[in-house]
C-alpha cells in the first residue's frame, strides 16, 4: 500500500478539559499515514494526481482551530473523518500528541486507524 505521510504537524489551539486550559493555546502534534495510490502521480509527474500534503495540513489546521475542543480523542476522530471524506482517502492512521500535558512525560497522545487499506 502506498502512503502519503505528514509528521509532527504542529497546531496551536485551545485544547483541554480544565478551565485554565480553555484560556490558553497549546500545541498539538499530528502524524498522519494516508493510503494513496501514488503510481499515477509518479508516472505522469503531475501534481493534480497527488494527495497534496500542504492542502491537507491547511485544512486540518483550520478545522482544529475553529473552536475549542476538550479531548485529543475528539481531535483524532475529526482528523480521520475529514481526511477520508474531503480527500477521498480510503484508510488513515492518525496520531495526536499533546506535549507537556503530563509533567513527567514529553507528550501524551492517542492513535487511531479508520477505513480499509
């Protein structure tokens, strides 16, 4: 299976369940593995047949910063749904990390897979 990858997409947003978290912006780091048949784009060297990681990144940034969200689990589901419906991706693995959420860990996070490879 071919994949298009995005690693550590940093998005500054309002995220968290505590009242103090709802008053600040925090970073989320998002990793995506997206199933995509790259053969047509590679054979033609034509951008219109590629899955544009910049377009995906910009769409996800807008989606996640649109309104406050409490849970990173919600973020992961939103990302997966968006990628699959708006970009016609049949399978996606999404990892959402929240650096600094637990003082003794560099980051905490969730990882989900949706769709069929």
